[in-house]
């Protein structure tokens, strides 16, 4: 039993065969998923997919790359959607210094507003981080994000920062990169961090795990991520599946 905590089945890459992709996931033992919406286009579809499938949930938030496009009405909309029975988290949100579409100060302001919103509605947050680790950690502390906790999505940082995030009530989520031969840090994190603090994800259609690297990722491949974590820890795939699924249920406040 596996829980893919971060999928983008609402992406254009799945327009033609979304139901087949979901079926393959179930056949691979992926029983639960969270579809993440992050702008005006992807949020409604995330909710629509969650409404149509019993064990699929949604997260709603605003991506840092598009922070400059966010209006107050969008934040109000996200707050309204937080009351939807299938919405389990606010996000993805965070900072992305790789692309230069949204200035850093605008990203930080939108990030802060979403943390404050999550605390208001008492929901966990999903963190997107690209080349902005220290600023993210500082903002999480400044805004007291530990009150709601959440997920460090597709974590690629150090073991030390991972432990710092865990102290702030965050789970460390590993994706496809943990399977890459040259991905030293994710492997170190998988080995060092207790399974009770880990989640697994695909971030599909991006970051397909080995041996499918470079192709369209899909939820069924989260099994490859879990297998790699099991191998690195010297434990069974079943234990990884059961524990990470239990972790996700606890975080998202779902009944198991």
C-alpha cells in the first residue's frame, strides 16, 4: 500500500490518458494520492479529479514562480476551497530562485500570506524549494509554521536541514531523485532520517525515477521510490509503504 503525496494529474501531460494512469497506479499498489493545484488553471482540475475518485485528495495553493500573478482574490478563493472535504493541504508554496519571473521579495510576501492562511484554516502546507533553502527555513520559523507543519516536497537538501525541518513539524518527502545514481544528498537523507518522518512522492509528470528517467513520470512509479528507500534502509518495501502511508494519513488528518 503506497501513498503518492504529490502528483500533478491535473497537468496537460495527462489530458489524453488520465484514467489509464490512475488505473496503472492502483495496479502498482498506489492506493492514495494528493493532486496538487498551484494556479488558477490547475486548482479547479485538482479538485475535480479528487471529487471523482474516492482515494484521491487535493491540495490548493500558489506556486512561487507565479507569485507575481497572485491577487488578493486568489488568496480568498484558496481559503474558500480549504473547506472542501477533499482538500487536505495548502500548497504548493515556497520560494524558487531558479527562474526569474517573480522577484524574491514578491515570492516571500506570497509565501508568508499562504502560511498565515494555512494557520487560519489549520491545514498543513506543502513546500516547494528551489535554490532557496535558508530563506525558506528562516521564513517558516518567522511565521511559526510549526503550528500546522507540512511537507518538504521532493526534498533535495542536507540531512542537517532535514532534521531542522522535522523539528518544525515537517515531513521529508522523497521523490524520483533518490533513485538517481548521482543523487548523493537524497540517498543520505533516506538512510539517516527515521522512517516515521518520511513520505514518498513522484511529482509526476516531472522527475521520473530510474530506470524511467527522462520520460513522463506517473504515480505508479512511486513504487520505485519506495523500493529505493527500502533498499537504502535495509528494510522491506511493505514496511516503507505502511509507514509512509500512515505518516501521510496522520499529516492530512485522514481516517485509516
